[in-house]
C-alpha cells in the first residue's frame, strides 16, 4: 500500500499586517509630535485674518496684553528691556522671527512702538499674530 506524501508548504511572510502596523505607528507618532508643541506667548484675544498661516520657525514672541503690559516669551519686561532681550536673541540666531502677539484692544501706537524697538534691536523678520477665520 502506497501512502501519498504530504507536500511541504513553503513559509510566507504576510505583508498586509506589517503594513497596517507601520501605518498605525506613523499616525501615532504624527499625533504625538503635534501635541508636544509649546506656545510661549501670553494668552490674548487675537484679531482674525483670512490670510493667517502657521509656520514652524525659531521665534521670539512679544506679547502686548489689553491692559498694556509687555512680555517676551511669558517674561514681563519694559520697552528698553525688550530691545536688550531681542538684541541678545538675534545675536544668537540672526534668522529668528519676532512674533508680535497683541490683544485686539491694544492701541495701534503701542504695537508700532514694539515694532520699532524690534527693528532697532536688529530684527530682520517680524510677524503679527492673528487668528485664522
């Protein structure tokens, strides 16, 4: 009596579960990296602008609150202290962007004064923060 020989099955690597796992890890790390960003400015109500953009740059945030207080990256300062701080940061990184984060109720003249102080400190790149909408 002759018994049929069982054929050996060749081992296979299933690629579909591996693709699913890699995709899941990609999404996980993308979401995790977005939640690790830090906002260094003071909380103010920004005016809206249709052309507002988000850009990842080395920046110094200068905040003007509604009651007229001036902050550089959450540290209270004066206009003279602002110039010294900005000059130091610009010497460290000449491509730094000075972001002016002014409350919508702040007088225009105070914002211009901050812009002038930043220009005198050597800032070549400035931006005014707005809300998208």
